[in-house]
C-alpha cells in the first residue's frame, strides 16, 4: 500500500533499539515481537516508573471525531484494540483491564462552526465511525443540563469513543512485550554512534552501547533531544498541559466527554469530573515544570467556561490537579512516523500532540510492518512521513483538542 521504499535486507539476528518505553515504544516492541520472535528488541526507558510519562499523565481518551481520514482510521483500529486488550495482552493467564468506558465525545458548535462540524461528521461516518449529528433542539432534549443558547449543533460518538486507564494500557503493553521477549533497560540515551547514513549504536548514561540495525525514536516529549544526537532537527517540543479534578453537586445524566467551542473540555471521573484546555499560543512555552500547575488557566478560562456551558457548575471545587507533557508537533500537530531521508535505519514515531494513547496501537502495528517488511501492509501511514515536514506540506487537522 505504501510508497515507502524497502530500506534494508533483514535477517534473523536483526537488532532493533527503541528509545522510549511509553505507549508508542511499547506498542512497537509488542508488535515487533508478536510478528517476528527472531528479531531482538531492546527498549531504553529513562523513567521506568512513568512518573513523568505522557502515557500515564494524560486524560486517556479515544475518539474518531477528527477531520482527516488517517487519524480517524488509526483511532478506529485503536478502539478495536482496546476492546480486545484482555485477550491480546494476556500474560500467564492474567488479562489486563483498562476500564474502557465508551461514554462518547460531544463536540459542540456555534453557528460559525456548524458547517465544519457537518463536514467532519460526513467524513467520519463515511469511514465507519458511529457519530450522531444533533441539532440545537436535540442537544437540549438529550442533555437537559446543557446551556444551548449560543449553540447550533453537536456531534456525539454513540460508540467507539470514551476514556480509559492510560497507565494501565502502557503497563499492559510493556508486560506483554517483555513476555514476548523484548528487553527493557532503565537508562537515558546520551549519544548515537552514526556512520554515514546509519546509526550503529545507542549509548546510555551508564556508558553502555547497544548495537542496532534499526533505531526507533519513540521518546515522546524528549524526541527532539534524541533526534539531535543523530544530527536531525524535529519540530516536536514538550508542552505542558494541566488537568483539574473537580467535585460538584451537579447531576449530569449520560454525560460524555464534552468539547466546548472554546476548546475547554470536561468528562466524568467517577463521582467527580476532570477538565482542562490548551493555553493560548502566546502563553505556551516549551519545557515548563510539571510540578507547577497552571492555576490561572483554570480560574480565568476553564471555570468560567464550565459555568456558562453547564449552569450547575457554578458550584465546584478543585480536588486535585496535575500536569503532563504533550509531545507537541509545532509544524501541524500530527504525528511524524517513518524514516528521515538522511538516515536509512532511524525511524521516528513522534509528535502525536495529545493523540498518542489512542493512536499507539495503529502506530505500533505500522512501524513494525515498516521495520520487518519495508512497507506498510495494513493501514498506510506514509502520509505522516518526515518528508511532509521537509517539504512544508502540513496536514490540516480541524479538530485539535
């Protein structure tokens, strides 16, 4: 299916080193070992407890409500994978559970955004996504707690969208990859040995060198630093996103994950709710400390928006909060997957910009195909290749959250 050329001649002793053991790296390791147990897979993860991992700190949700066909298709495979995770990732009779709840996404639109919502809905349903378009009266009837005064339409995922335990997913992928024979190393990558167009070894802070036939950069928010070790610049930066857990006397029946036209979101979390939004572009610098949550964003933007959209949220209290990093692709907020034209055996899987958990299974499957067969066999991910960055061909995603 793919235009990706066959890069290397593979043999049974091929060595793959993956930098980063979050959901992307562990998914790649899982699919590699599942597809070909003769391939040596080493995953180097500097934070084995995942205390700063985007996989563990995100709002952990999945949707098909994107505006590009490939993102929709990746998440359609993602929900298929998550629904069958117990069987897929079973280890020694123990089936992992990630508490997948298909509560749906509800994207809301004002009159100025209705045409885009309808256009996106037509594309999503044409690809098999189970999304219902709701007009203003239907929104009010289905969600009587919702203020619809300034709305004209909404799009609701009836099935296939919702939320889950992100930390549980990355642990399940890691354990299954290890059970299949992948080796995990707790260390930090400090250098890459490059000879011409190939990376021959990965050097860690302990002075160990891991020889490789292929290296995969799945380093998440730290992808740019790892790429720079090979002399490559990648437009992926660590952007802080704060999440707030709030309690409220509000009784919101059948509450989905709601995306306000402003970009503020909230969803149920047991008896409470979690909420957040992206800061304005002029207040979104790189590498902000994760232990400094953006309380002003909650006070100035999130709470007023919640109280407007759901009047019952006038009364709420922050119970706790935290921050995690988006591996933010500043070029077009979509993943960069595949080879760089200057390095034959270096594969990138970076820049998911908040979509990594849901797109991880499709990425793992696709990258394993690229490594083992030299091309994509199932879903063609070549549109996400590095060439588009170098040639200034951004993918425009209208539903960035």
